[in-house]
């Protein structure tokens, strides 16, 4: 009995605390205003926006076009490699571009403090453009993009700030003509490097493909020669006869490996030696021709006059 009366007050207290917390939570939830209608109105406005509709139509059309191009393996492979070049270039430029943007942010932060101190004075300063750091950052962004900087400078000139023109010109030179051009230059450099790397990889891939085809053709030719040798051993025909029979089966569309034949150093050496032998043979033939002509002339001179005249008339005829 004592134990029962000891625990009953605790239960009452705990239940009262739970009820109090539940009521407080319910009152807080009740105060929250539902945004269902406003959210639906916002998304309905976005969907009916012409820009959104044009974007969706362009996306669907591009997707359909790429699906049609994807049916051709060669085109799909080239497009894949092209996008791989672009993605690689963007990935390589992330670190450099981040460094350039960080330096640009530091420059804008320094000039924002200077602009706030020089032109954001409460008395006669330009509070709309330089009254605080946020406004100064926005103004400097406009100066960096060279968008409406003449209007901003005109407002400073109206308040007769003597250093405003030097401030504006210096910031535009640093931010627009140096950092932004540096940003564009970095993108172009990395893109060109990626394109050159892609071209090198493509050349290596083509070379490997040609080497594989060459090895395959050489294996086929070796197999054909082995079959000819086996046929020679079993059929009793000579190798020359088998080669002549094999030539009759060749077609003009059959692939042939011409590399390392007409351009190899041994072939060039043999070819030049053959040309030298031909030149030597022609020179010897010319010498023999001159000797024969000389001998004929001497024989003609030793003949009697009558025979000489008859031979001369024969030569004239």
C-alpha cells in the first residue's frame, strides 16, 4: 500500500508536464501559416513563363536529336570523345579559375573598403552606391563589367570627389582589363591544351588500330603461306606453281601490308644498288655501241671503191 501511494503523485506530475508540452507545441504549430496556395501559384507562374517553355522545348528537341545521332556508332563515339574533351578542360581549369576569382574577390574587398571610406561618408557621400560594404561590392561589380560606369562616375563628380576618377580608372584597369582577361585566357589555354591532348590520344589510338589490323593481315598471310607449304609437301607441286595458283585467287580488294617494304632502309639500299647496276649496264652498252660503230667505219674504209660506193648507196637507201 505504501509503495502504491508513493508512485501515484509522480504519474500525475509527468502527465501534466506532457500535456503542457503538447499544448505548447500545438499552439506553436497553429501559428505557422501554410504556404501551399502561394507555392502552387509560384510554380504555376514559373511553368507558364515563356523562358521556361522555350528552355523545355529546346531541351526536348536537343535530346531527340542526340538520340537520333546516337543510333550511329561512329557519330556517338565522336560526340562522346568531344564531350570528354570539354569536361576534361573544364575540370582542369577549376583550380586556376578559382585562384583568379579569389584574387579578384580580394581586390574587390580592398577597393570596397577604400570606396566606403572615401565616398560613403554620411555627410555628403554617395550612400546608395558606397554607403556600406554590400553596396560597394555591387558597385565594384558594375565597374568590373564596365556596365554603366560612366553614370557612377558622374554621381561621384557631382559630389566633387577629387580622387574618384583615379579610383575608377585604376579599378577598371585591374579588374576588367587584367583579371577578367586573365580568366578568359586561362580558359582558352586549358581548352587548347585539352584539344591537343585529345588529338594526340586520337592519333595514338589510330596508330594502335592500324598496327592491330597490320598484325592481323600478317597472321593471315603467314597462315596462307603455311597452307601453301603443307600443300607442297602433300601434293608434290613446287612452291612456284603453288604461288602462281595463289595469285589467281587474289582480288583487287584484298588488303596488303605495304608498310616497311617500300620505305624500309634495306629496300632503299637494294633499290639504289639496283639503279647503280642499271646505270653501269647502260654505260657498258653505250661503250659497246661506240666500239661497234667505230669498227663498222673502219671496215667501210678498207673496202674497194666500187664496193664502197655500193655500200654507200645502200646506206642512202
